[in-house]
């Protein structure tokens, strides 16, 4: 886990009862214990993760668009040049062949850059869909699991962080105590 990053836990649920049981992410609680007080830690839902990814995709699309625009502008200036002869005369020239080559290269690069941005976004959304835990009704004998994301715990001056996660599945409450400290050398 990244220092001061969002903790992610893999939760596995197995319905051993003879009745369907419900798991709701909204019922998961996380509480940090610091300086003798308890502070709620936000559980980051699948919907929140999707919105974060959409925001990241918009930012990536804007940056890709800016890069593509700069690339196209540079290509539009291609083929133009200046020269100085050994005797000191100066002049300008234009090469339509160099311009066409540069513009075609820029178009291909821009297409590849945009396609890569779109593909990355689609891949990230698919990974979220598969990995993040969501609300679910488990039938008898059914197993379900996924990643549970929490907001980062408040920094304790580099010291260990302790928190409790309470996961309710059907009528059962599961309490997990977490002590998180810096990785040893």
C-alpha cells in the first residue's frame, strides 16, 4: 500500500446458511482510533470509484486533445524552413513532400494516442467492474468477494494507524481490527 494511500482489502463472503443473505457496502463501517478518539473512515463505493475513473478519463482526454492539437500544429508548420548560404545569403523554402509526410505522421500518432487513451479508460472500467465489491444477495452455498476500498486513515505523525472495519452480512457482524504501520527495512 502506498504511504498515506487508500487501504484496499479483499473481502470474501461464503453463505453457509440455508437462506439467502444480503451484503450491502453501505452497511460496512470503518472507524479509525487516534489519540483516544474514534473517527469515521469513508467506505469508497463502486459508484465512487467509477466516478473517479470517469474524472480521470476526462482529464486524460483533455491532455490527449491538447497533445494532439500541438502535434497537428507542429505538423502544419512542417515543410517550411530557412537557409543561409556560405556567402551569407538567407532565404526560406517550402517542401510540400515534407509537409505531407509530417501531417500524415501526426495524424497517425494522434489516432494512436487517442485510441490508447480510450482503451486505457475501457480497461480501467472493466477492472473496476470485476474487482470492486458491490451490493449482492448470496444464495445458500454461494461465494462472493471483491476489493473493499477505504478513505486513507489520518496520518499519525508517521506512527502506526489503527482502525476497525465492521462488515455486516445478513444477521452476522464481522469485526476486523487493523494495525497499519510503516514497512520495515
